[in-house]
């Protein structure tokens, strides 16, 4: 008898496309501010606006990660396309120049934009024909494909395609002419910026290629100017590609920094569609039929968004170490804090526990003096360790992985690392991070260094220093000790289990009396630091109303319950919650800044002084469910969030929003923990509800089901 076929193991169709029509795109303001993102799984990416006018230095069709996931280099900024049809010449490109001139104005021809899975598709009207452009990257390679299709029409269409190129660090912009070397190659042109640079190629099988170098001057990136930064760039047109398209015919242009021959476009597209189908299949399997709140969270859409942050390898000294996580696009690399916060949502909630394991092992390799790195620089091998919480979030991420996977082998493997981290925190490590022997709470900070997630710094000005004992650091500290206590019990280390149990009890006994602000009905943000009012004993407490206190309710081991937990939740809902995230500071605070803009000093000054952070919806919803045990009420706080997937970077979650309505998207246009925390909270609540209503036999059967690994 044949085994029953498990359809959950098959690649699945992507969720319905996100589509925008002429009602949105005919507005230049809309088509030039909404964005799209494509990634390649090793840190490289392509990004731009819906009208394909580059408004950031981070917009382009090929940003290659030469030492994955960093050493990212801008290579191909754009393809300027002109259609020739029936004697008419119709530009499809849009550019802005230094004097504000918009030319050409191809956005006027744009009929629609849609996101099919993770693949953006544009359609332009050209008389009675349509030109469709589809763009994707080959996973694991620095290769971008741009495919053109002629749809309908009564005659052949000719496309004249002019690549505009550069070679620079992705944080910079190139001005002035450079002596790039151009060489004809089969189907295109090979470009070498200088000796020792990474060569790259632009290819199109069957195209007429005319190598005709010409520099184009003073492209304006308006978003850079709005951010108080230099905003002009010069680009090289190395060649012109002429393509003939009959109705229904498809032709592609391939941009690659790889040395081997790229796959044909149709083969690469089929492979990418299959890969995205596997992501959806894994997500559905992880969901296990859960549907509570999915119309608001859109878990399959977010599972695809989550994939864009997962990197299949971090290279060190030329050797691949394992998976990592890009904190945000377009300008972040892999950060320890962001990775550990995002890991459960990006991987465990989407059925990709093997990726979580690889990421944990990658970061465990770099633990130093009891600290997980805060970030890996874009250039250079030495990590930076200026963080008080990444190491503590490492405990939480490990706990969630072990809880989901039941991986006892990894529990035994990681236990010595976790034990060493805790020991270092007890006796003291970098930046004044040390347990206070008097109350067992964790102290952190020293002048001039930002250590918590509220880490804005301009020159020597640390905007929110939070030196002392921050509330969320101590909630995490308590959880780290509890997690290690439970792990010691599971691994049969009774003496260590007893020590950690005693330490957890000391922390718990100290926390509430030290942090509870009775007059406000919430928790102090920081105690025993230089900020805030001093009591009769000289102990200072910072009463700033911030969302950090939610972690005392939302983490696996809560420090606050009952009436006080309800009061914290109520004031956070009233003062901090918005439909797209939580404010970082109450609007009633005189330091509150409701708009986010201007130069670096103005932006960083507002970063944690009222700006809304999308990722904080996760702990808020988890805390609400923990306190009230009402899944529908908790998930209802997410009911309006899905609209955001159409307003910033299409299909993605922005890093921050302005604190004042209408909560405009700002910061990174795609942020890992923003996606992840929505998925984690949604998954956590659905799993909890399933356990409440499932029989013991059903629960045991579900736990025993094998997980499928995704092909690369």
C-alpha cells in the first residue's frame, strides 16, 4: 500500500499579489515614495521606487555582497528603457537631476505595479501594447535578472536599454568621471572599475549590443537630501542594448558579479518560484491550521518578507561559518541584538528551525568575555560588543529554539556557552555590565557608550544613555537566569540548578520593589543611574514612560502579574500604542518629538523620543494575551497593520514611523524585527490557543511530526 502523500511538504502557491494601479501610480508623489526590495540570501540586494527613479544612494539593481553578508558594493544603478513602437518613441524611465528636473517621465506610462510573492512586476502602457518588467535575483549569487515581455499589441516592439553603472561602497555616492575598462563579452559587456575591483557583466542573449561609454551627470537622490546628506551621483552608461520583442515574447537582461556563466533567465525564474513555494509550504506546516488574526497579520506574506533577512552564510577569513540575519534594508548588516530578537519570528514561526540553529551557532562562535557581538562592521573582521542586551536575548532565542525543536544535543552543546555568559555577567564584563551584589539586579553603562536598544548617538552625544539598571535589561537578566536554571535541570546538573534557582529568586524579590512607580501606575525605565528624581536614600529613578517595561510582562518568565501588570498594560495602550507600533516615549513628555526628519542630529535626536517602533507591537500583543488570556482582544491590536504592507516598501515592514498621525513610514524601509515580532506574537498566541483546546493525544501527535528542510 502506498504511503499517504503529505501535501504540506509540497511547494505552495504564493499569497495573492499586492497590486497597485493607476489610481496610485499616476501620482508622482506616490510612485516616487513607495519602494520595492529584492534580496539574494547572501546580503546582496536590489531596491528602488515604484516609478524606478532612484531617490536613495541605496537604490539600484545590483548591490553585490563580496564577502557575504558584507562588503556590499553598488554596481548597476538602473536600466533606462525606451520603447519604440509604431514609429513612436516612449520613455519608460524616470530620473531626477540636480536642478529638480524630472526627465524622462516614464511614470506617466505606468499602468500597474504588483508584487508576486517576492518578485516585483511593472506594466507600462505603450499605445495598444503593454511592456511588462519582472525582476528577481538568483538566491546565493550576486546576479539580478530583469525580464521584459511584450503583451498584446499589433506589431513588434523594440526596447532600447541603457544600463547606468558605478562601482562604490553602498553607503557612498560616486562623483566625477572614472576610467572604467569595458570589454565585449558573449552577449554583452564586461566592466572593470580598476585593477583589483570585482568585475561584473551585463548580458542579454540575442540583443544588439553597442559599447558606447558615456558619463551621465548629477542624478539627484531626493531622500538623501531630505536626510541632510549629499544627494548627487554620476553614472556611467557602458553600452546600449537593443531588443526586439514580438507580442507575447520575453527577453531578459542579466546583471552579474559572478565569474561563472549565469543560468538562463527562465531556469532561474523557475528555481526562484519553486524556492518561494517551499517557503510558503514550510510556513503553512508551521501554522498547523492556525487562523486566529491571520487576516490582520497575513502570515504567509510575512513569511516571504522574513526570508529577505535570512542570509545563508556569513564568511569570515574566506570561510563560510553559517547563517545570519540582516537587521534591515537598505543600510544595516547583521546585528547581534536584532538577530536574537528577530530569530524566533523569522525562523521558528515560519517552520525553518534548522536556520535558527545555524544562526545560534554562528553567533556562539563570536562570544567574547560573556558577550554576543552587537554588530559586524561592513568592512573588517573584528566585531563590536557595545551592547548590554544582545547576550541576554541570545538566551531567549536559544530557549525558543529548544522549546520548538526539542533538540537535546544542542542543549548540551550550548549549555557551557550560556553558563560562561552568565558567569561573566555576575562578575562583570565590558562597559560596566555587572550584577549588583546587593540586589542581584544587572547594572550597565558608562559615559559615552550606548548599550541598550535605544542606542542613538550623534558624535559624542548619547541621546538616551540609560546608564544604571534599565527595566528591560533586568527583565532579560531574570529570563536568562531562569532559562539556564531550567536547562541545568534538564541536563542533570542539580548543584548548578540550585544556584540559578536561588539567583532567580533574588532577582524576582528585588525587581518589583525597585522598579514599581506607584504614583504613575507603571515601571520606572531606569533606576540607580544619573537620570531621574532621587529618593530620600539618594536612589535615582527615571520615570520616563517608555515601552521597555512591557518585557517584564511579555518574556517567557514574567516578573509582573496581577493588578500591576494590568496597570502597566493599560497605560502603554493609552499612551504609547498606535496602529503601526508603539511610541518610544509618551506624547505627554516634554521631550517628545512627533516628527522624524532633518539631518543626522535631528533624526537621531527623535529616534527614541517618541518615534514609533513597529517591532514593539510583538511584546505589546504578547503582554496583552499574557495578562488577559483573550486571544481575539490581543490580536485585534494588529487589525490595521496589514495596510502598511502597501504603503512603504511593498510587502515589507518599516523600521519606524513618525509618532504623530498619520504615522508616516521612516528609517529603514524593511526591518527584520518588525516582521519577526508580528509573526512571533501571532504564532505564540495561536499555539497557546491550540494547546488549550487540543486533546493530549493530538498535542503529542503534532509534537512528533517531522519538519521538512528547505532546499537551497
